[in-house]
C-alpha cells in the first residue's frame, strides 16, 4: 500500500508538472507573439492641419511674450497650464532641447519633436494627446518654438502597464501566467488522477469502485467519469453473475454427483442381489443423464452469452418453425395427456437465427408442459402488434408468485426446488430462452393468468428485410 501511495504521488506530480510546463510555454509564446504583433500595429503620431482654436490661443500667447525682455520658461509653462488647463511645451531650436512635463508619456512627445522639425503650424495626434505647433519666436534673445498639448486622456489599465519598466512588466507576466497555468493544470490533473486511482483499484479487484468527485460535471471529464462508472458497474454485474453462475453450477452438480456416488456404493454392496443391483444401476444412469443435460444447458447458456459475433441471419418462416417445435414437444406432452393448441399465424417471414429461435421457443414450451397438470391444454398464440411479433405460451399450472416473476429467467432459479427436480428441470431453460431472444433484439416476459396458470410472452421486432 505504501508503494502504491508513492507511485500515485509520483504520477500526480509528474502529470501536473508536464501539463503546467506545457500550458506555461503556450501562454508565454502566445503573449510574446501578441506583443510583437502589437508593436507592429502600434499607433504612430500623425500630422494634420493645425487646430484653429489652439493656433489662435498660441498666437495670442506668443504676442504677450514678445513684449517681455526676460522670461522664465518654467514660470510661463506653469502659468499657462493653470490658466488654460493645457500644457505648454517649449523647444529650443538651436540645440533641440525640449522643456516639457516630466511624466513618462511626454517622453514620446519629446522624442518626436527632436526628430521632426515642425516649421509650419500643424497638429500632431499622439493618441493620448494632441499637439499644436506655432511659428518660431524670439525669447530671451534666442529662437524657440511653442507647442500647446491638450490634457492627457484618462489612463487605462493597459496604458499604466505599458508605462512600467520592461523588467517589472516581465515579472508580472511570468507571475500571472505561472499562477494561471498552475491552476489550469491542477483542474485537469485532479480528474486524471482520480481516474488513474479508480482504474488501479478496479484492476486490483475492488469492483465497487466508482468516481464520485467530478461525475456531476457537465464537461468532458464528467462524461468520462460517468462512462467509467457505467463500465465499472457493468463489469461488476458481469463478474458477479459469473461468480453466481459458477456457485450455482457447483451446487447443482453436487446433488446428482452425491446421489450417483451413493447409487454406485449401493450397487457394489448388492453384487449378489441382481434385482437390487439393477435398481441402483438404473439410478446411476438417471443421474448421469441429468448431469449430461445440466452440463449441456450450461454450455448452451455460456455460448449464447458470447455468441454475438456468431449470429446467423436468414429468412425464417415462423409459422413452420413454431409448428415444428409444437410437434416435437407434443411427443413429451402426450405422456401427460396434454394437448398443445396453436392459435393465429404470421403472414410474413422474418430474418433471424432459426436454431436460436427453435431453442428459445422449445424451452418455453417444454417448461409449460412440465408444470401443467395432466389432461390440460397448453395454448400457443401468434399475433402481430405495432411492428412486433408476439408469441405467447399459456399453461394451467400453479403459476408463480408475483414477486418472483422477474427471477424466472435467472439461471438455476426455482420456485420450489423439490418439485422442479422431480420434473427433471435444470433451472436453465428460461435463461437460455431469454439469451436467445435478446440476441434477436427482442424481449421475453412472464405473467400470471387468473385464476391459475402462467403465460410467457416472446416479443420479436418485425424485420421484413435484411436492410431493416
């Protein structure tokens, strides 16, 4: 158990790490590609005709400056911003020195003004602000150029991120992608680990294992969990049925074998008494016949449970087939002075396996004859209803308790063990019939008849052609 726990933990860590690295690599690659594409399509400043209002304001301000002999650049910038709620940017023409606010976004404006001499009045659109230029003027004996920039637009989150240093942006990217990918990997690995543990438990013989942690999810993992649970249930049912069948076979074989051993012992003990010896030898023969019948029925049932690939489809005249079965069963029924009567008929042939149909119908009919009182009738009725063929076999026997009707088709099921053994049955006839009918996509049911009797109904889908 300790070794299995270590293996499970190792599996959990391994698959989580692999998924995490895969997701992280994909996300980082996607982000980098998106970043490169964004750089290619980043907004470039565009020049357009000068804004008349801004240009008028700029001209008025330059005229005021022309009358002054000594001007402090920072002072007039501050006064202009306070009065007009706009920024005044000053460029010294001789050395391209730019006097502008020190906020990070203005660096793009400064770089642009250094590279592009704007001799004529224009307005430049920087996406986050608009800049209007003036004609060069003389301030403090030197040539300057003034620019009016509108107030910066409200910064969005993306803009704030873009203003951060590259190293800090990279750190945030790695941290956020790390956490996102780890959570995503964990959400994927939890169901996989649960399925892996359940599969191991199922392989170790724990047939009651089910996945309950995420079976209610509506995604593919939920579908996978429900499929696994369905598979596990079917496997548990099949193995339980085989174990029960094996136990039933062992139990059923023990009784005739015990009687056979007793009969052999009594025959050996009465070697000198010919009459007694013959009696016990006859008993041995009877028990051997019962063993042979039981083994044949078990093999037939096993073959039917695994004969899906050997199903032979042919055209079957059901009227003739039922008539043949009735004639065969009438031989045994005559010993009890029972008459088998046929009512109704089918108009069309159907497609199916004639041997399996004969086996199913004869088992049902023989069962009705066995449990019918002497000198009574057994009725076989053929009808067609809603694209289905109904074949019912009715007897006038004691019937079956209602709570046991559904168990009639269980292998080795007997309502009364002593009476069934006296009739020579193995308890497999109706189970064989059910398997044969189910291979034809049909159904077989049993119901009691008032005041007494049992009716077994075989329902087959009506297939008038091979294509259907």
